[in-house]
């Protein structure tokens, strides 16, 4: 699924970043700039979501290998914002959301946070890899 294929969606921007941990901050800054440039006021939820999705892509997919990449797309649907992170896929099944994260664990909260913050979210495989997307209320 890409922004161009969705009716009523206006692509605000797309960027491809290296599949490294430092790209999490770059993705956050990119989303903030794109949304502020399109009249968005509160970008906190979008920055949180993209941080978690890019961190997961780098940590759990082939994007984290040397030379791997992660793509971020941001689109406008009027009263909502659509964000998609495409990684290079992995041999494991689709990402799952824990019912409750382990309070003692150092990780494992990413998709749980996305699930709590987003109006809707999902994932699928396509020719580019695994796409994890979400819709957020426009700030």
C-alpha cells in the first residue's frame, strides 16, 4: 500500500533512510518538518509513532543489515494523517501487539504504543517489503 494508491490521500512527503539506529531521530525530525510545513500544529503523536516503527524496522527486519534502508511516507487525509514505514521484510511473521507490555523489559512497547495512539494501524507485505502504517488524528 502506498499513499498514491489510496483515494483521498495527498502525499506530503517520502524519505528513504539508512537502516541504522540513528535514523530513528532523522525520521522523527523529517515527520515533524513535513507536518509543520503542511499546517500541522501538534506533531508529538506522529513523532512517537514514526520513532517506534523505524526502531522496529531497524531492529527486526532485513533493513538493519549493512546497506539496508527504511522508507517513511506521510500523507494527508484531511482530518487524519497517514504514516507508513516500509522495511526490507523479515522471515518472521507479521508484528504482534502484546496485550500489556512487560514492565521490566527494556523493549517491546513499540507496537503497543502505536496501537494506543493511532486511530487505526496495520501491516502487509508488498514488493518493497513489509509496510506498517497508521492513521492519526491531525494535530
